[in-house]
């Protein structure tokens, strides 16, 4: 494991050195000032490094595994089987007029992306502590790459979803044009939350033990195994929509399965909250990153 980390660290150092050779100017490294120094231009300059981190995440995740990338499909699919047995057959959970297996799987595709990326990105700084101590690069590149690396898994599981739709005779309509926006909301929510948790994880190492608990609780306050129509009271429905993944799940089912969960005020609330989480995560992460190398 130490040899693998050393090789990954050396590869990242080589990428950074090659990038610096191309530049004909000097870069002064100094702590950021203020709460709004987000430095997006610096992140763009290191886009090749972000690509390297993303590709490394994909390769390492499936290296020396028996099933390889099939895990990206098996995880949501097997979860769907379990949910279908216990919630669909035994509990007779309502599924908005569509077969329960595809009802749950349509929600598990974006949810699995969100939950797994939240876990990986929240631990990305501590997992790359040697890089943080040895070389300089935008620290935001690590959680961002962890999020982007999950898009491969998302598209693999999405292909299975399309196959299930054909099996059940369900065909998408023009509403699928909303899917990129819905995916963007999931990405923004995962990134913003993981930026806060990853920064906290550097300072308080027991934060990583709370991440599975947070994800589990978040699952049950998101309409994955049940329809959001169960929340009938208008005030409760508005409060429920403060969870950005509610809008994402409802939107996926509406766009692909034709359920009666078309975008409404709850979707606007979900998008607004996801942007607030992302902005808050960026500001907090930038404020704390000046201390990462000292305490990681």
C-alpha cells in the first residue's frame, strides 16, 4: 500500500513539474485572504492535474478486483432487489403506478452516485496526505476529482436503467432534457457537502466515522424506497424539499418513468438549497485549506 501511494504521489509530482516547465513565470505560494477568495482561475490552470486525479481514481478503484467495473452496476441493482422484496412485495409500498423494481432503481441510480461520491470525496484529503505535504496544487482538485470519477459509474448504471425501461415497456419522453440539470444538482450537493466534511475530516479524524451514518439518515429522508406523495401536508412538503436530493429523485422518476412528480416549487427549493450548500462548502473549504498541510 505504501508503494502504491508513493507511485501515485510521484506521478502527481511529475504532472505538476511538467506543467510548471511550460510556464515562463514564477508562482508565489501564500495563504489566501478573506472568505471569498475562491480562485477558480487557479483551478482552471491545474485542469490537467484534475484530469489525472480523476483518471487515477477510476483506475485504482477497480484495480485487482474480480468483477471490475461491474461493481458500478451490481451495487444499485442488488440494492434494488432487496428493496423490491422487502418494500415492494412484503410492505406493499406505493410506487406511483409503475413496477416497484424500476421505481426504486430509477432513484438508486442518482442516489448511489451521490452517496458513494460523498464518501470518497469526504476522505480525499486525508487519503492523499502525502501529496498535501510535499507539493502545492489547489486542494479543491482532490474532492472535485473524486466527484467527477463517479460519473463513469453513474452512466454504467444508467444504461442498466434504460434496459429495465425497455423490459417494462416504459419509454422516456421529451422530459429527459431535464436530466443534465438534475444530475448537476446531485453533483453540486455532493461536492458542497463533501467540501465541508473533507475539511472537517482533516482537523477531526472521527468525522469519517460519521459519514456512513449521515448517508444512511439522508437515504431515509429522501424518496428512494417510498414516493414523495406520502408527504401530503403542504408545509411538511416544503420542509421536505429542503433536501436537494428530493428534487433530483422526483425529477428522475418524472423524466424517465412519467410519474406525477413534475418540477414545481419543491424543485426550485431543491436547486436553491444545492447552490447554497455548494457556495457554503467552497467558502469554508477555501478558508480552511491554508491549514491542511500543517495538520493533515
